[in-house]
C-alpha cells in the first residue's frame, strides 16, 4: 500500500484569515517502508512573515520572495500525492492549509477520508502521554538532534519513523509480504478458536481457612492495624 507522509510550514495558524502555506514536504512509503521518493517545495506567500512564525521555521519573507507561488507547483504536488492516503501529525491543520491553497487556485479539495492523523493514533496508543512529534521521537528512540527548527521535509522524515512505530513497530521494515501477514493473522485466529480453555479455578478461601486466619489475627499482640 502506498502512503504519503507530509508536513507543512505556514505564516500562521488560520488559513481562513489569510495565513498561507510556505513549505510542504512529502515522503512516499510503500507497505510502511520509505522508498526514497520525495516532494519538497517552498512557496512565496505574497504577504509578510510574522516574527512568531519565522521563529518556528526560520523562513523569512526575503528568503521566500523568489520562490514559486503555490499554483505554479500545484500540478506537480497533486501528481506526487496521487490518490494515496495522506499521513500528517495533527493532520487537520495541514489539510486545512493544503485545501485552502488548492481552493485559491481553483483546484478540488483533497477529501478528508484520505487523512490519517498520527496525533489521533498516538492518543489511542499512549493515552495521557505527550503527543508532540518531539515527545514521540523520544519515546521511540528516534534521533532528532538535527531538528533545531521545524522544517516540512525533515519533520516528514521523523514522522515516517514515528508512524511505523505507531502502526506496529520496526518489524514492518522486514518487508513481510501482505499475503504472509494475512496468513499469520489467520493462524493466530485459528489457534485461538480451536484452543481448549480450562474452566475457571475457584480461588476463594474455604470456611476452614477463614477460621484459621481469624484465629491467627486474634493471637497477634498489639496489632498495628488497631493502633
């Protein structure tokens, strides 16, 4: 199965109020294995870059001023992602910006049925734990020492490793064929179905055991539980 891991960087938090996407990074995975195929682009947002946003990703208005507009790379991006499921961390945020940019250039929105949110996966897998990308990298021992700032392609590379862990662990990287995986599952189901289960044991204390326990408690001098 082909999936695309992606991340975006933006001028702010709300595409509806005029914030724009300034970077996108996409990584192709097939059967949860990174293939090496990527798509990466910077975009000229045609607006200022707030200081708070620049502090996060380091992309200045000057740096972006000679980059293509989103509509100039939209066809290349859509060709790369195809009809594959799209995996992102806090995916609603990234989908919001992606679909706003597509709408701005008259393109059809990417259906949210294709969205896989690793925050939602992590919340189920690790309830109550921190769910940031940094926190998940730490949990799974993924090296992020080179991540001094957010970057769409770098974050996608880290997220690809996290996604593998969230969906079964690194044994997926052994490239177990889908049919063998299904056969293994069928075997587990069959073994469970045919197993002869023993009747539940009665572990309750007998009357004699309860009487012996009570007599022992009576024999204890100055018990702590009565002080």
